C-alpha cells in the first residue's frame, strides 16, 4: 500500500505530486499490477486535500495506461514500471545505499545528496553529454602509411 506525502511548499501541483509518487512506487516495485490504489476518501482523510485533486491524479495515471478504474471497486494498477536492476537487494541498489551512507557519514544532508545526485543526473542525461558517452570517440584519422614503392619515388 502506498502512503502519500504532500509537500505544500514545493510549488508542485498536488495532483502531480500524487501521480509522481505512484510512478515511483511502480518503478520500485512497491505497487504491482492488480494492486488497488487508496480510495480518494482515504487519501483525503490522510492528507487533507480535495477529493477532486486525487481523482485528477488518478485520471492522469489512467491516461498513461498505468491504472484503471473499476466501477464500484476502486482504481487498480494495470502495469508495472519496475526494473530488476532497481529492486531491493539488487547490486545497484545496494551500491547506491552504501554510497548514501558514505555521503551521510561525510556530513551531507538529504538536500545536499539530492542536489549532488540531481547535478550528476543532469550532466549524464543532458542531450550533448549522452551523445558523448553513448558513442565512443572517433578514431583519429592517420595519414595513409606510405608503401615502399612510394618511398622510392620520393627519393
């Protein structure tokens, strides 16, 4: 079950925060196909937001093909975004967790770590950087190797 957290100071629309949190839960395997999302009433009680905001978030996720409403039953997950490489216990996640522990031990706060990872992700996924890192650098063009015959002609 997903528990929504609303950051009223973020400047991000509440329905977008809800939709983002569902997508994150789908990516991390917290939610799986067939799981039921909390009802609008449950989300309203837990977060004190307008029920129409919850419904707007769920409609957004429905348009993306991630969830489907079932009349009288609720809203259910249609498909997952989970990747095994990001699952709990995966080598990548374990390494990342260890890195976060080292960053905390070095005195970095959550905001510092988030800023650092965002900066690295921005560098890595910027359009120019991706093309540089995906494609190997071109081989330097070398002048053709002179043949023994052409060397004789030069003398």
